[in-house]
DNA sequence: TATTGTTATACTCTATAACTATA
DNA sequence: TATAGTTATAGAGTATAACAATA
C-alpha cells in the first residue's frame, strides 16, 4: 500500500474503487446465483418469496401470517399478498384458528406437497451448477465463513429478495 | 447421504431444506451486507445504482449511457432514469459528443468529485463492520473463493441491486 | 386497548417498446 | 436501415397506514 502510493505519486489506481471491497464480490456472486435461481423458479410460476414461505410452512408446525412475516423480515401486509398468490395457485389453505379467531392457520395443500420436491431440486441443481467450480473442501470453507458472519451479526431472517 | 437416508429410514430432516444450500447462506449474508450499505447510502440520498454509476464514470475515460448500461447489466431506458436523478442532484453532466451527436458524454461534476470520497468511505466502513468478524486470512480466503466463482462463471456485470 | 390479518395507497425499481435524432 | 438516447407505459415487489374483527 505504502509503496504503491509512492510509486504512483500518491494517487490511487483509478479503477480499483469497487473491486477492493469484499462486499462487492459477495454481491456480485450472490446476485448471479440468486438471480439464476429466481429465473428457474419463475419458469414454474413461483417467486423466491413464495418458495421461502412454502418451505417455512412445510417445516414449522403452526404457521401464521404474523410468524411468517417475522421469519422472513417482511410486513404483515406484504406477506398477506404473497399468501394471496399462493392460495390462488392452490398451494396453501387458510383456516381460522379455533383457539383465537383472529389468527389464520396456514397449511400446504396436497398439490403443494407434490410440487415442493421439484422446487427443492431446482435449488439443489442451482447450487450444484454454481458451486461445483469449487472443490468440496472449498465449498465447506465458504459455508463455514458465511455461517460465521451470519452468526457474528445475528442474521436470522430468511433472505427473500 | 446414503447412510443418512438409511439411518433416518429414507426421510429427510424436515427443517433442513433451506439451510443446506450454500446459496441460502450466500444470499443471507449478502442481503444483510448490501442492505446495510444501501441504507447508509440512502442517508446521503444516493442509491446503489447511482453509486455504481458514479464509480464507473470516475474510473473510465469516456462514459456514455450505452456503455454504462452494458457494464451494469441494465437497459438503456433504466440507465437514462438513473442519470436523470444524478443530473438533478448536480452530480453528473451530459454533453453531446462532437464526433457523433447521437452520443451523450457523461462526466462527473466538481461536486461529485467532492462527494465520492465520502461515499467510498461508507463502503469501506460497511466492509470493515461486517468482515472484521473474520481474521484477515479468512477475509482473504473468502475473497479468493468468491473471485474464483465469479471467474468460473464469467460474472462481469457490476451488481446493482 | 391491543393484536391479527387484510386492504388501500403509494413508491421504487426495472423492463418493454415506441419514439426522436442522428448516422 | 441501424444506432444512441429518451420517454411512455406497465409490472413486480414492498412499505405505510387505515381498517375490521376479535381478544
């Protein structure tokens, strides 16, 4: 750094402003990977937010709009629209809770349970496509580093966009 | 994989669908890092697309809307709107090329040259904030892995969203 | 009064396609 | 005809705030 500054008369390399940031490379790769995934999902008429919601509902006992909103870091209003779309596609059902009739209980339809494995396979194959460029040990390193960052900063919300 | 299936009787752990994907962790961390950066830029009334455009213009000799569109992976129409906003903020100027009057030459204003270092400092400090959770060697590893993925898949567009 | 879910509204971002003016 | 840039229009996605029903 010091020597570079001296060599170039104190001026920065003019085109190095963006690429020096780790955040730049993270965003570059993440956008490509997620973008390809979103396009593959889109071919099945499913958005990433819808896919995440379906997954949440399949892995948690009692899903409600409010719980989904908290888990996905979206407002209840936004979740309501996502659920409207899923309901129109006959992938979820809403039923009023018998315990508290303000609460809507969300459940996957049989159609959704048949559809979900195919969507998971899209995610699997998208992962394989991009990360097979790394050796297995490198993939493990990458995951370890990312998980460490997530833990260090308390990242808990499921990323949707 | 095989042994896991046998051990669990062929059933998958029901809540492992999302977190097993490297793409999931990549998106989780990237969204947090980029989101924090976008919010910090927003406090200076600048969007990420605007910041990228300013950087491109500061590091390339002859910037034009078409070149920016290609570099940033956006349509010319979308770039035109970004440039409108930058012009309204007096950060760029558009002048007609003397060689080809269809072409608009883009340049930074003096105000932009005074503003840009502050924005770069936001990017620097955002990087420091998030990645200081990793040791220097780990940060280097992460960058190396990400760059490898970018190269392996020919990722060249500057990520904007 | 507080909470759940929905709806009304608005805003940001971007794409598509039509358009103007040059070449 | 082809190209550079702009503009008109539309769509996706999400937030804010007002609302109805229930606790």
